[in-house]
């Protein structure tokens, strides 16, 4: 294989990885915990958005738009982690309530 083909293939793979990262990366086993992605806008700023609706995320009343890549990445990870923690708490609470003896102790 010649060098030109290898370079073209490397660029194609790098572009694919970039798209994958912008969508939030690998979802892991509990993909429902990953609801936010990041995308680059036409003005080269970054937006954190809800992956199912495409609507920019809101945090503290502010739309998560006009961000740097680093801020968008860290914000996306924080929002996804916060959602994962909330779901975990709900699952633990529902498991606790499912066992009558434990539910009575908690009352």
C-alpha cells in the first residue's frame, strides 16, 4: 500500500473518531445514562445537546452554547454523570421499597 493511501485512511479514521467523540463516545453497558453529546457549530464554538432531541442542554437556566471544546467536553461528562447518579439513586430507592421489611425499617 502506498503512503498516500495510508495517509488518506488515517484522515478518514481520525474524522470518524472525531464524530464519535462529539456524540459522547462509547456508551458503555448502561447507555441510557448518556443523554448528552457535544457538537461543533458553524462559528467553531461548541454546544452540549440532548442526543435524542438535538436541543441544546440547559444548566442553571443557561443554554450550553458558545463553549470551548474543553468546556463542552467537561460539561457533557458532568451532565451525563449527574444523570447516571440520579438514576442509580432511583434504582436503589425502588429496590429498597420493593422489600417490605426494609421499607418498614425506613419509615
